[in-house]
C-alpha cells in the first residue's frame, strides 16, 4: 500500500488529537462543541471525518489548523503541539478563499512569497502546480473569472505550494454541483497520491468519504464525539466505477445507518422520535385538515 | 503670502508627487503611463511559450493589452446611451440657465440679475487668461492636494488599525465619534485661532473634510473583508505585518477608494467654504470677492470652475482606482 510506503519514506505528517474537548461561550450560555475526541492521521494517510451538521467536525479541523484553541486536550503534528496557523498545514476551505485581487498564479505563489522565496522560483513552482491542476492557461486570470471547480482546484494547489506536511480540507467540494464534485474527487485522489501527503478531510457526504479515504471517523451529533472508526479496504487508485461495486455499496449502507441516527439526533428530540418510527405523523381522524 | 503667489503657481509643491497638478490633463495622460512599458511583449511571450515550458518569467498582471481592451469596451451600446443621457442632463441644465437669463424669467425665482452664458463666457475669456485667475486655481488645487494627502496618510493607516484591532477601536472611536458630526466649516473659527497663518488653517479644514470619509470607509473595508481570506493568509504563513500588507490592505482597497472619492468631494466643499470665509486667493475667495464687487459673471465663472475642478479630481481618483484594481471588473455584481 502506498500509505505504508510513504510512512516509511518520510515519517512526516502525523496528526494526533488527544482527549480533545471544546466548549464555546461562557457560564450559562456554554455549548459543548466537541467532547473527548481522540483521532489520528498516519503519515501519508487519507482520513475523513464525517458527521451531521453542527457536530463539531469543522471545529476539530480549525484546531488542527491552529485557528481555535481547545478547552481540553491537545493536537500535535509530528509530535509538536499546534498553537497557531502555519504553512506546515495546508488548508482548503469550504468557501472560495482565493484572493480576488491576485491573479491565479499570484494566488498560488502567495505562500512562497510569505516565506521569502525569490520571484523566479515562486513562478516555476506555481506554474508546475497549475499545470498539475490543469489550469496553467488560466494563470493570468483573476479568480472571479473562474468557475467554482476551478477555484477549488487552485485552492488545493495553493495550499500545496509551501510543501506542507498535511492537507486539511473542510468540505472543500460542498459548494459544487454533483457532477463537478465527482471529477474533483478523482483529481484530488490523483494529487494526493503524487504528493504522498497526509489529509484530514471533513465532509457530510458518505460516498465522498468512502471514495477518498483510507479511514473514516464518524462523529455523533453535538456534543461531537467519535462514534465509529471505519477502514476502507478498497484498492488504490480509486476509480469512479468503484462506486458501483458491492464492497462500496455495503460500506455506504453501514455508514448511512450510523449517520442517520446522528442526523436525527442533530434535529432535536421530536424529530428523532418521529424519524425512528418512520415519520408517521398523527394529527387526528381528519388528518392535516384538522389543523386549519 | 500674496507676493510670492506667481512663483508658486508654476511649480505646485505636491506631497507624494503622484497626481498631476493639472487634473484634466492627468486624466488622459495617466492611461498609457500606468502599466510597465514592456508589458505587451512579455505577455505575448508567455502566451506563446508558457504552456510548453514552465520557464520562470515575469508576467505583469496589468498589461497594455488589457488596458486597451478596457478602453475598447467603453464604446459599447450601454456606454453610448449613457453618454447621450449625460449630454441631455448637462444640456438641460444649460438650457434652463440660457432661457431663464434670456427671457429674464421672474416668478418667485428671479433670473433678473443672473448673468447670461455669453456674459460668463466673456468673463472667462477676459479673466481665464489672466494670471490672477490661474493663481487662484493653483492655490485651491494645492490646498486640496496637501489636505487630501495628509488625510490619506493618517486616515488609511489609522482606519486599518481601528478596523483590525478591537483595542485600537476602543481607543480611537470615541474621539472619532465626537469629532465626526462637526462639519469642516464649523472648524473655521477654531482653525484660524489654532494655526499660525490662514494658509495652514485652510489646509487643515480641507484635511478635516477629507479625513472622516477616508477613515470610516477604510474601517468599513477592513471589517467587511471576508474572514476566510485572513485565515487563508495566516495558513499560508503570513505574519502580522505580511497579513496587513498582502491581505488586509488590498482587500480593503475598494472601500478605501470609495472613501477617497467621497473625501475628495467633501474636501472641495470644505475648501471653498474656508476660502470664502478666511481666504486670500483660491477659487472660493475669487467667487466671494466677485460677489462683494458686484461682478456677477465672475460668480458664475467661479462656480463653474469649482464644479469642473471637483469633477476632475474625482475622475482622477476613479481612474487610479480602475488602474490599481483591474480585478474589480470581474468581481460579482459586475463593475462597481
């Protein structure tokens, strides 16, 4: 497996989250976002974090990225505690986060420029990355001239430009249409295999998480805890046709069962009870008409 | 102050030295001067050879070709309709003036003493070539530029700080909120007391006029900057200073330019008021003096001059904005 190879080659990009707890707000308005979460990403591994909306999966990613400090526990990258954002962790956001005032190439160069890399070297690296993303011919365009899928591809290679140890992705394809999503997933697996980089990928899309990952953590509704950890034994490289295989289907079924319970829980106790009994709403003998 | 006026008007001292002292000329001449002259050559090279070999080369983001395209785009149907409507609006104003003075319209509004366009034109021909009139214009423009650039130099950095840091906001905003509602004209008496001479007082009042729109729009620009861009900047390794320079400043630029355009307008209003009250020289002084001397055509000439100068100044600011921020043409919602 490539994952194991990458691990022995470099031993870099090991994310370890231990006994993590995050509480937002103070005193009586406290919200427990994340409770007692431990997870890890092995060097070169692709790990997804899946769960219902509001379960704290983005919060976890923000902690690993260094934007949020946990209330309890700690996150480490290659043994070093994470305290602030840094270019050793590339982040791809759900919203398009390209700088609209910079050309596509200058966007990709940004991290290198911050690191003080000279212009000609930045240029070469950025062009090679844009070539990889299939967007070299757009290097002098502005982000607002591009489609959503193009912007996210640039977002990914921009995050890779500083050669980070890990890539943190927060529902990066959430804003894209289904067809574009599928293509983007294939592009991402391709890029990931070339870079042999660890990825922590947040999503609420079950098929997406299976297609991309080596391992999937399923989170509970708020407060977010790890509900299950599932290995994806599908071979690499992954291809779009694999989504029709029985192995893939059975993984989807397994995850759907795990997630449905949590999605219902996330909607509040009333919906949870109804959902578990099949949404049978009983209004009275006259039906809905009685309400009006 | 008066005796050195002639010498001063020839070489107007301009802080920053970025804007041409003759605004109307600057509007047309700044177009080809903006980008690097070698732009089209390198751009063509990159298009021909770029895809084949990713060789390091410097490709300017704004090329002459882009600007030519932008200029060509000006001649669209929409633009022509806009131009015709602009002509109608200015033409109507002129016709009201012309017909009102020609037939000496008098019904509550009295056109009896209003000079005709012909009289004003004669006055312009007579006065326009005179050195005294140019000295007045020179004085006004110089005061505007000094006051305006000081307002930028203080307003933009302060606005960035206040917009970014809660502590800076807590420290500065109370003073800003107290001083902001005071119109620049109300500063005139105090300014005369505060500053050693009239010239400094007038520049100060112009500064006050420009300062608050620039400051508040800069603050607004920082605050409305998408937080994800700041986070993206941090993730890409930008430290605090780099973040200011590479993310917060360019990201706030559209709002800053809105502030500059508004500030320039208010600066003119303040300047003319100050010149009328306490000035020696300047277009406002010229206009008020004409009223005192019962030279009615000169009043109109002064007003028109103020209008044209104000228009030219905002035009230059808009032009610089377009050149500095070509990306805005593609921003969602189209052109600003």
